[in-house]
């Protein structure tokens, strides 16, 4: 990239690290009351409401626990707004013309509707290659020593990448063998060499024509990229990392054009393309099993529930063995679900907005089942409950999201269509 772009990327990276340091310092001082035992420590989720009288001092409170009364009230509201269903003819129209509604959305809002997802690296450090994560950690330590004279904050800050590091160190350290662009742990090498299918992977790759990112060693795909609110924060960090490449797709052509026309878009590091993930017959512009990370953030909820499993199955095939799928989406009884009026419900927990776009509200059991059926293994699967407040209007909103990480086994003999595993939570 040009020197100006390099400088810009470095400055943004340092700003990112400085924000991490400040957030981690707050983490060291926080009380853990009301914090979920299953949620990993992360700077983004460190504001705990311990004094209800101070609820309007901040815009968001993390790790909220609902009372039984709140849970029952939410269920009642969802049942009430689901009584009147959208007519079948209209439901069919919303399915057939889904891309049209999203194109109209981006034509109206362009890139002004969603904020950039600068929280991605806090919750999903696995987006970054191991070397880049180690580099950021070293720079964090250096920055922390200069600015913060507190050993406590340092210990809490280091927790940020721990969950991703445990996974990564286990699977990728200690030497590896590259086959079809996939990295296999040394311990798997002997088994791999005895597998005829694995033995021919390199030959098959040689026969493939060149594709965008073919020379990269670390590849990321964001599904449903929209106007680039995840794409550009990722590129700002990865733009100076050799061997990395970012793919991003959306089935709204207007969204893809917004990404390509952005001043930070560079085809040397990124390839944006129009793609309908519901169309199994539609090929991707790269071969299967080459992706290290798939980012699926507030996308699956826009797809008809009957088609979700097929989408997840197809995406799982794109991952390298050991690759990660990172998921975040709307959870059951989120404020957005409870605000729907009667007549907007398409089917159970699936609604249409006034602009024709649709949204589904998940439970973590549903998420686990989908990814397990696709042959992926749970690394993280949690309910993220937060209290969002409008301080000016004195309004409280209970937000619910599902955040998950699923890994493709290093050597998978698993057939998604034949899965009969029982759910571990049941």
C-alpha cells in the first residue's frame, strides 16, 4: 500500500490499542456482581450495574440478569405480537424479493445506518492471525507500562485474548503441514498421510486456476458485509500484515458497491463480491477448505429459518480444518422482538420490518444445533444480556444477543447430514 495508507493504518492501530488499555483498566476495578459465569472477560463487557439509582449514568450496562417476572413478561409480549401472522402471499413476496428490500435499504441509508464494529477484536480476537495477535499484545504491554502503573490492570488486560489463544496454540503451534492451503498440526501428519483424500489435496489445488487471495496464507470471509462496517476496521489492522486476505460478500449489490467505492478498499487486500448464501449451486470465487475465519454477524437472522441449516452447512465446507466460524446475532426476547406490532410476524420468532427486511431471534440451543449439524465444534456459545438506556428520554431497553464461536475439527470424518448427537445443554 502507499506510505500515507500505511501511516493511517498504524495510527488507527495505536488508537485501537490505547482504547483497549483504558477499557482494561476499568475491567481491573469493576465488581463482578451479576456477571455471567460462562462469559469470558472482555473489555467490551465490563460495565456492571450494581447500583440501580445510577442506571442513567451510562448508555449500556453489561451482563444483566433477568428476574423471573421480566422473563415471563417478555414471553407474554412475544406471544401477543405473534398472534396475527403476515398473509402467505406477502410472506412469499418477502422471500422472493429479499435482495430488493435490502438494496432499497442501502440505497436509502448508504453507509450511515450502522456504526463501525470496532469491538470485533475484543470479542473475536480469532479474526487476527496468531502473529498479529502476539504483536498487538506486545504493543499493549508497552503502552500499558508507559501509561498505567498498575499490575492489576495488566493481569486483567491479558485475559482479552486468552480464549482464542487456547484454541490457537493447541491447534497451530509446534510445527504444521500445509495441504490445500490448510494447516494441520504435526500430531495429525501421520494420519493425514494415510488418507488418500488428504494426499491428493495439494494436487487438486495445483489444478485450480488462480483466484483472488490465492497467494495468501491467512484468509477471512465476512458473510453479509453490508456497507463495510466490519470490513474496514479489519482492514485497518490487517493492511500491513503480509499473507492475509479478506473476502466479503452480500446479496445486495448496492451494499457491495458501497464497499468497493470506499476510499479504504484495496483489491490487493480484499475482494468484495455479490453472493446469495442461500443458493447452494452458486460457486464462491475461491475453493472449499481455504478459510481460516468466517465472520457471520447479524446475518443469519435475515434468512428464512427453513434455509438456515443449508447456509451453515455450506459455509462449514469453506473452512480449513481447525478454522473458526464467529457468530453474533439477535437473541430471543430482545427489545427489537418485543417492539413488533401485531401483523408483522411471519412465523415463530421471525418477523418482517416496515421496510420489508426480516429478522429472526435465536436461542443458544438453536445456534448450537445448527452448527453441530454442520460438523462444527463449540468453542463458545453464550447469551449476552445488556441493558441499553436512553439517558435523554429516560428509557430502558433489555438487549439480548447470542455470541458464539465454532471450530471445524482438524480431521473431520463427520457427515453433517447424518448427525445424531444429543444437545449437551439438554
